[in-house]
């Protein structure tokens, strides 16, 4: 299969799965926030998810990503070693996740006491299941990505999203509240991990020659490469979760509810970039390993241009419609989230660029450099949050995230430009053109936003913005249908 066909299949599958995940997550957010939980309960749930998310890195220590990298490498030079990569990764992962998970469940009451939030105890008691099953799901997804079977990784993600939605809504509906919602997440991970494990064993693991001896340095290489990945993932989790945790500590669960709504809106918007990033990253690494630097650079450049074309207007539009979006979708009780959505509109663009850049660096063997930058920015984010949240509340947390993440992504782009011969002149020309189109679109949307009085008119304004963007983008030549079809030729 050609590179173009492989990437096309991967993007299509991943985009489909991310679309399912995005729709399921968006529906879950709205159903929980507007109908099933109070703002305080909603905030408490995501306060607990942030805490468990920050600790979960100890249950994997970068092993899933390291496994993905060495599955790719050994798949090219000695495919039967992939069996041993999977076995070693699974063994270490199970031990780590069980130890960390049991510690969280056993210490749930102590954590709740230390944070002066009694409601956390009944939620974090399910922490062991969350960490173990999430870790297993990450491992199978990482291995599938390393095998260039993004379609199977996408299937696992889609099943996880659907199962999570069903279990969460069912458990909350019968009266289990925020704790039931948390347990629904655990069950969703368990179902997807079981499916992924069955597919991995049946379609791949059994096909490798069991008589081949394991390479002497395989486990050492797997664990050594997991070290910088652990630093990166740890910094990433700190960067992603510490803001919510600090909002919970300083402002309380209601502040977490406002902040989480804004952050979730921005995360829903980044689904297409996630699909593209998970597909091109192993391909970029593969081309670089094969001494095809120019091809790898072209893949990344085209991906960057696609992100800019899609997400610059998305950021402008989200900023302008933040008010009616929160009011009409989540309800007037979440009015405090409007400023967070507006600040995160820039984060949408920055995060989209991150999705096609950060993982690519891991596959290019530059995990150490990324880890250094990520750790530095995570610590900076922590400091900015401590400085800004007491002064301007949840808006301070959002602002700190945007500032530090922008610096992080910029540094990653610089690092990848040292690995690949990128053409920044072309990228800058595309960015300038897209910005001009987005400003014109923004003027049209801004004129109509004051007239939004319900869901139908809100959809109409958003649709008009998309139409203006589409006409101007195609008319100006920014979007070329023929070129898109030949994207990676």
C-alpha cells in the first residue's frame, strides 16, 4: 500500500472515530451539565477526573508510546521482535498500573480530606479501575499506531466513547450521581481495552514466530526510551490537569464547572487535528528513518497548512459566538464559562498545531528535547496559575494555559524544523491568506451574533460563517480540491 493510500485510510478511520468520540463526548457534556448534574456536581466530577488524570501517568511511565515507537522500528528490520515488545510493555504496564491504582483507591478518603472536599472520596475509590483500564487502552492504541493500523486504534477509541456515554448516562440516571459518572468512564475504558487486546492478539501477536529469540537489548531500549516520554507525558498531564486542580482548590467545584465547560469546548473542536496527527506521526518517522527527509518534510508542511486553513477561522468564530454557545447549549447557570471559552479560542489553534507536531517528534527520536520543553512549560503553567487564579479566577487558569502552551508548541516547531527541511516561506504565505479570509468571515459573524435568540438562530449564524469561509477560501485558491486529493502524492 502506498503512503498516500495508507495515510488516507488512517485519516479517514481516525477522523471517523474522532467524530464518534467528539459527538459522544459533546452529548455527554451537554446531558450531564444541563440535565443530569448540578453545576457543583459537574465540577466535582471533573475535579476528580483531573486528580486521577494527573496521577495516571505513574501507571504507564511512557511505556505505551515507547512500545509504539519500537513496534514501528522492529516492524521494519525484524518483525518477529514485535512480539517481545508487546509482552514486555504489557508486563511492566500491568505492574505499574495496579500498584498506582490500588494506592489511589485505598487513599481516596485521605485525598478528600487533604483537599477539604469530602465528595471526592466516593469518586476516587474507583481510581484503581480507572488507571488500570485506561493504561491498557493506551497500550493497545500505541501498538496499533506503531503497526500503522490507525484504523484499529480508531475503532478502539470509538468503542470507548460509545461505551462511556452509555454507562455514564445510565449510572447517573439511576441516581449514582458524580460517582456513577466516574464509574461509567472506568467501564468505558474496560470495554475498549478488552476489544483492543482481543484484536491485537488475534490479528498480530499470534502471527509472529515464537521460536525467534528476543533481542538482548530490546527491554533496555524500550524502558530507556520510556524515560523521556515519561517526562513529557508527566509534564503534559501536569500542564493539562494542574489548572483544573488549582481551580478546584482555590475557587471550588463551581469554578471547575465553568472552567471545564470552556476547556471541553476547545477539546471537542480539535478532533480533526487529532486524527491527522495520529496518522502522520508514524509515517513522518518512517520516512525519516528511510532517509526520505524531503518527503517527511512535505507531509508535515501540508499537514500544517491544512491545520491553519481549518483552525484560524475556527478560533475567530469560537471567540465571537462564545456567549450564545454557552447560553443556548449549557444553560444560563454556566454564564461564568463564557470568558473561558473566549480565551480558549486561541488555544484551539495552538492545540491543533500541537497534535501534528508533538507526536511526530517522538517518532523522529526527539522525545528528550520535547520532554525538556514540556517540563519547563508545565512548571511555568503551574506558576502562572498560582499567580493568576487568585486575581482573575477561572479566566486566569485559561490565560496561563494559552500562554504556556503557545510557547511549547512554538518550540516544538523549531525542533522539528531542525530534523526536517521545512519551507517556512510557504507556511507563512498560507497563514497570511487564511488570516485575511478569517477576518472577513469574522465581520459577518459579529454582525449577526447579537440577534441570536435560540438554537436555530445560533446554528444559522455558525452556518453562515462556514459558508463565507468556504466561498472565500475556494475563491482565493487557499483550498484546492485537486491538491487535497493529491495531498501526500
